[in-house]
C-alpha cells in the first residue's frame, strides 16, 4: 500500500487529517535528514578543532554550503514543471545526495575531494527542494498550508535531531569518520526508496497546460507578489549568520567545552520540532508573512544574546531555544505564504526561485559575518547584525506582503 493515496485533499481536510502525500514526504525527509545531519554535525568540530580554520574560513565554507544549491534549485524546479513530474525530479535530487556521502570517505584527506562531494550533496538538495515543496502545496488546501508545512518540517527536524546523536555514537564506537559517512549513505538510500515506492505524486495534479517555457516561468516569478517576497527574503538573508558560525561563536562566548559543539544544534532542532506545527497553525490563522517577520525578531534577540554573553549555560540554552523558534516561524511558513501566489503549473519553479534568492543571500551573509568575527569582536559583530536585521524586518513590513 502506498503512503500517499488518491483521496482528494478536501476529503482529508474535513477529517482534520494531514494529506497522505505530506506525511509520506515527511517520512522521506526524516530519514534523509538523519543521513544529512550525521555529516553536518561533525563538520564544525572537524574544521575548527581538527583542521584549525578560523571564523573567516568557516564562514566561507558555510557560504559555499548555502549558495551551492542556487543553480540546482532553479533547474530542479524548472524541469519538474516542464515535465510535470515533481516526484521524479525530487527522486533524482535525493539520489545524488545519497551517492555524495560515499564521496566523502573516498576523498580521504583531499580538501578538493571533500569539496566536490559536498557540492554534489548540495546540488542534490537543491534539485529536490522545489519539487518536494510544490508537491506539498498541490496536495493541501490553501487555507491549511501553514499546518501542512509545519507537520512536514516537524518530521524533517526529528531527523535533524537524530542525526547528530547517531554521528556522536558512531564516533565513540569506531575510529575515524568512515563509519559516519557510510551509515549516512545507507540511510540516504533508504529515504530514496521510500519516496520511489511508497509516496505517490499529489492527487491534485495541475490541469492540462501549455508547454512550460523559461519565459513563462520567469514571468510568473517576477509578478508583484512573488517578487516582493523574494526581495524581502533576500534582504533578511543578507543579515543572517550561518548556523555553524553561530554555534561556534556561542560555544566560545559561553566558555563551553569544545566537545559539546556537535550537540548544540540539538537545542535548536528540539525547539523547532515542538514548535513547527503549532506555529504553522498560528500562521494560517493570523498571517504567514507576519509570522515570518516575527521569527526574524526572535533571531535578532539571539544575536544580542550571543554578542553580550559573558559565559555560562543559561545564555546558551536561551539562544538555542529562540533559534529553534526562529526556524519554526520562518522555514515552512515562507513556502506556505508564497505558494498560493504562483500558478500551480509553475509552482516548483516559483518556490525554487524564492529559495534560491534566500540561499544566495544567506551565503553572502555567512561569509560577511565570518569575516566580521575574524577581524572584529563578537560584541560589535553580533550587535551590528541585530541592528541590520531590525532594518530588514522594517523593510519587509514596508514591502507590503503582510497578510
């Protein structure tokens, strides 16, 4: 039996059930995120305390990590719409990410080889994201999109929580990083198989349409609503620190042991896990764009806490809790807000375009924040970042996308 069925979303919404397609994609994301976070959890520890890189290089790595998905997001979204096969294109992306995990142990100590494997992994993530999110919007009634994305992100984040725990357990049980990478590949492959064999494309497929062209796709994305969302998301992304930089700064500012660094993301993930679905419901009721901007207010408070921290676990715990609430208020909520603004037959391309703008902006922000921390004090760097983020929030209000 398939995880997704052909039952219309309206029938499921009357029962208050999450569409089967959304639940199935959530299972895929849960498994895949265990695989992905096993690797990403050990990267800061390895780079900072193994290789000895500073904030500048760490910011550059994170900028590459965020920005390398840009072109692949657009290609994945465009071809999913052009072929009308969101699930097939998403499967290609999941497959690339799984195979890339084997490239990491094969690279040995070669930085170029590691970078190439990470590039393939990020390309796979970019290809799958737009089609996957489009499947969620196509399978869900418009007035329940915040809830649907909240449920999906909750399951996704459950995997993000398990990944670091599995990685730490493997590092404790075995010597070296090889077992982490091989186990990550196996889980990625399982996630791909679940998608292929147990998740159907949404029953609410787009109607018959003219051939999707680049010009039509660009016209849809550049219409007033999506254009303003892209601009606001880009401005906010430019003043967002990368997660790895934030965690390292928090560990150092708080005087925490270096060994806890791979576990700090768990604080963010646990809060995200608990808050994603409730925040999605609130966004549906009170306004998704308002929720998105409110999340960035929480992020500004996080920056102030990190910059002003004088040591101790209390500030670290508070910062991680607020960081998780930021993601719960923004990640799926942004897609739920912009999805209905884009024609169904161009939904994958449109969502991918918004994600690409945000990813490129965050890549630039990660590099800039890393450079600021390398040559300046954390107090000044994070204080200025909080102020600039406040300016970006005001700009988001002025752009008039609030509803």
